[in-house]
């Protein structure tokens, strides 16, 4: 009864266009693990989130996720090769190239709903 060990924590992420956001997350490398009519769980290497077929502008504009990676430059190259603005009509895009911030290397991109992703290199 006292076992409070956490197995996982997953955020819920909004989508203006659920299908478009689903394709976006698969394109950047996540796998759809579970799908219902109104949500889908996306995972990559045992980490993930729930994408919801639900959108509130203020929620999406204030949602930020942090993806901790081994190589920020590899992620920057991966996202650049996908040409997100062209592929997603300007809704998804890289917002900053790798740079030093808060004493670490990071970059940023946003998904088609405007959800901000910080990609930070683990040292």
C-alpha cells in the first residue's frame, strides 16, 4: 500500500487538426502506440505523450514540452530535412537553431497547433 513508485508521466497535448498533428508526430519519429477516436498516445524510446482531438487557443499557446536528447545538432538536422514549414503549410516550424541557453545547448520547434518543444542536450 505504500509503494508510490512512478512508472511514467505523460502530458496531454492539444491539436487543432488531430489528423495533421498525428502525421506530424509520426514524421518526426514518434510511434502511435494507442489510438482512440479522440486521442492517441505517441511514444519514442519509452517516452511519450497523449495527443488530444481538442483545442483551446490559450492552452496550446501556453503548452511547452522539453525533449532531452543526446545530440541537439542531430535533431536540428533531422527537423531541417523534414522541411516542416513546407510540409505543414507554415503551422509547424523550427523556431531556433541550436544555441546556448541556461548554460546548455538547446533548440526549439512548434507543432501544427503551436505547442512549443524545447529540445535540450543532456550532458
